[in-house]
C-alpha cells in the first residue's frame, strides 16, 4: 500500500466519541437576555451577589463585539440561537454517585472514565460536567479530610461563597474579552478547587467535560486556588457528540497560586473536530489564565489539543510574585479543516521571574495551525528570563503553520530567547523507518510522537499514554 | 533440494535493470548475481548510479524501475513494498542516516525488530530480552551503550551514525546487507571500527553489496568480487585486485570508450 493510501485509510477513521446520550434534559429555550440570566440563577438557587456579577458581565458583553483578529475562518455564531442552560433531568436529588442516572454513568464509561472504576481503583478524583452541570464528583470526602475542597462550581457557590467571591474574576475579569464576558454572564457550572496552606494534594484532580445536548453552548467555569506552600495537579478532558452545527464552548479557567504554591494544569482536548469536509465541530474559545500571586509560586500549563473545529486560546501566566515561574507546554494538532490559533502570554511583573514556552504545532490535511504568544516583561521585572521554542511540523502540502511571537521588554536586565523551527515530515524519515521494517502508519505516528516528546513528558503518566493514542487517531490521513 | 543445488542458488539476481529518477535514466541495463555468503563491491565515479542501485533494491519511491527484473531468493523483489523487503531480510545501511528527534534509539530498534518478527509470525521480544540482545550486539560493533537512550541519529557524529547503522544491521540480522557509501565522511579510525563491525557480521549465508567510491574501505572489508559501474551499467568485473587497480588509475579510463571493455565476467 502506498504512503498516500495508507494515510488516507488513517484519515477515514471516525471520531470515536461521537455518540449522543439519551437522557431527558431540563433546558431553557434558546436566546439570551437578562431574564435568561435570572432564570439560570433561579434554577441554580444562586445568591444575589452572583446575580449582580452575572448581570454586570452581561451588560458589559452587550457593549462588545465578537473579535475577529485570530487567524481563523469561522461562521458567525448567532448568540440568540443558543441554549444557555441544559441539565440532565435528575430522577431525584442526588446524594451520592450511586444515584446518578445510569445512562450518564454509561456515557462516562464509554469515554473511558468510569467514575465507579475511578473511585475504586485509581487515585484520580473526578468531577464530571455533562452539558452545563456537574453530575458527579468522586473522592470529595477523602480530600475533605485534608481540607481540600474539590466540588462543582455550583456547590462551591453554596458551601464556600467567601472563597468564590474573593477569587471569581480576580484573574480573568469579565471585562477581559468578549467570551469571558459571555461566560461570566451565563456560566452554569464547572469545577472549584481549593488546596489549603502547606497541603500537597495526594492525587490528581480531574474534570471531564462533555457536551451532549444539541444547540447548547457550554460555558463552564473553573477556579483553582492553591494557598501558601500547597501543590496540586489538575487534569481536564473533553469530548462531544458529532453534530453538523458548530457548537460553542467558551469556558473560563482561573488559577491562583499564593506564596510558594504550585499548580500544574493539564488538558487533553478532544472535542468533536467536524467531519472530513469541515462540517460541524466545536468552537473552542476558552480563556485560561493563572496568577502567580505569591513569591516563588509556580503555574504550569500543559495542553494537548487534538479536537475542535477551531481552537482559540492562550493559557497564560501573570508572574506577579518575585521568583515566580510560569510554564506552557503545548501540542496542537490540526487535520482536515481544523484550525488552531493558540499559544500563551507570559507577563513578567515580579523580580527574577522565569517563563518557559514549548509549543509544538502539527498540521495535516488542510489544517491551519497558528502559534501566537506574548512575552511581556514589565518595568519592575528585574532579571526576568524567558525561553520560547515554537516548532511546527507539516504533514502533506495542503496545510499551514504560522508563528506570531510577540515580545515586549521594558526592563533592560531581561533575557528573552526565542527559537522556532518548521519541518516537513520527511519522506526520508518515513523511508528510513520502512527500510527497517516499520509500516508507514507506524512511522508517521512514531515521528510525530517524537516531535511532541518534550510536551508529553510533562503530562501525568496516564494522560501521556492517552495523548499518544489520541494523536495517532487524530493524525488521520496526514501526508498526502 | 540437495545441498549442491542450494549452493548454486542465487540470493540476488538482477537482470537488465533500467531505472530513472524524475525522468532521467540512471541505470541502463544493470546485471548482477550474488550467491549466499558473497561480498560484492560496486565501485564507480560519482553519478555512475551506485546509490541509485542501492536505493532501487531497497524500494525507495522516487526511483522508477523502467525495465528489467530483480529476483531475491524466491521473490520478485520489485513487487514488494520497502517494509516487506526489509522484513524479508534486505538491509540498507544509509549513506546519510536519517535522524528522528524524540525517539530513542532503543525504542526505534525494538519497534523495527518487532515489526520484522510480526511479519515472520514470530513472537515479539519484550524489553528485557531486547536489552540483552542489543547489548551483545553493541559489544560486537564496539558501540557505547549511552547511544541507546539518545534520539535516533540526532546529534550523532558521522562515525556514530554509521556505527548505529551497523548496530541496526546486527540486531535485524538481514540476509542481504547493502552498504551505501558507508565510508563517506569517516576518518580512518572510524572507518576501521565500522569495518570491523561489518566483518564481525560476515559469515554464513549473509551476503553483502558494498557500494563505495574509494578503494580504502575495501582494505578492511575485503570483497569476493568487484564491479565497476559507469553510466548505469557494469563495465568491468574482477576480484579484489581490481579495486587496487582503480586506486592507482582512477576512473578516467572509463571516459575513453568504456563500452568496449564492458562486462568481462570474472567470477
């Protein structure tokens, strides 16, 4: 079989998670106005301060325009056509995981994240968000013994309002951008996590996001606060059914690391990418930002982005504390008609702050892959350091890779390094593997995995394995 | 089949092979026969088609076979994909070994070995057995174990790359090994070490085709037969003394009417 045929065969592999779960859902009609927000607040039984926050965000959002600066081509999203709240109808009030709708549990099992199994066997605490609401959180009790709070955002609003109020919007204000404003107005759930002083969270915390209902937007909100001297590693995974329309996912993730705290945030994003002709797929427009608030704090983002029709996000770090550290490790793969405009912002405020950016973009099919990053060294950031490396790999001759690195330095003591490479997956490399007996399919997968190694080595073990598999599946007909 | 018949059997039989690259003909009626266990050297000036011949045997896509046949053991070689040829025991030691960043030499080699074993319907080797095997082969070719954990040929010196090719050969245990200008870019010490590795793998039924521009490699890897290639045809064949003759006289004699001297079969 020739290389081209081999790759075409791979290309025809279907999206594995494209099923729809048949659960009754309790949804609001499409459309968005202040009444929609009041209705969300009412259904969720939220306090007035949150209603006020949402309304302020909504009013601000109305003054804003849908941004168009990214290097992506998208269909216009009609925000009045979207459903802003959809919850699986609970059979009754849930007391424990055992009472979760079996259909839902089955869904999560299909996704390979059986909550039951997770609970029993592994050391990962999972919060699962289905459409708009969190359906089950495992291990909460065990974590509570250490004072760790890990629960759905709705629960946090009820149980820990002082923490939520203090930190909500403190890193990503609703005024930040169009999608953060929209999210702040209508977010329906998400995960909340607080690690108390000096506690090293003994297990990986994980959230699994799933968009199920048709015509819904998913707007979840994640807030992680690591108090002084604490450490936490957090994982996020995402899938969605196959649908012909473009579904919007506009999440906001805020991280706060106080003095000497460390937060490691890993994402494996596998939203439905659309079909081979570019029809359907998720618009993944997410705002993720971490604040290294305390001295010697550290925030590390690792993302493997293989899904979505459009991925448009820049997980960033504000390095406010002296000697704080920000890291960004990214693999973004675009195949068929997928587009990605992703990267990071490292804002150096504190003295001796350090940041590292490693970005690997892989373009195949007619995919377009853009790295866009900002290294911003402010005036007071004495002896700041940055190292950036942006590598692009092209598979075939119909795809594109683009790099837009922005560097702004206002302190002469800063050291900023940037390296960038673009390579084409070599026929030489493939032939070399073939000549040693390795098939073209295995060779491509091996070469791409090697290319991404620096990023995969940052992922927790189980995730690294999943990421590698995902990459192999997503490579779909790469060299043409 | 009797032992006698087996002896007579060719491992490789190339007949009237014509091949082109991007439309320009490079091989113009090449003939060559190898018996199991023989070492044949193919010499010739730059552009004579030596590397093309090596790559055509390995099945590289950019080379188009226009005419002729290649029997390899009982197989029509030209019918097979490159990876099938590899699994059937053809090994090409590359003139320019390719690097694969991020993939360790050990992982690559084990993947290759297991691909070959799957093809032969043999059980795959696990990591422990593999390590044992590869260590013994590293000793054989005089290679530092550190190179196992480094990315395939990434940042290797010229000598390390060539030695790595020989290590791969040792592990994959081919029936026909083709060395494409293995001496290029090596100093004399590196050359000697690589040649020693090759010599350690000589013996039994394994055959070699050693493609080289210079005679010096043949001081170390002593061939049974030497062929001179010019303009895509073998124009002279002889024993190892032919290589010395070429060393003295160079290839300039080819330019004056080589066709007349063409193909004096010495074996």
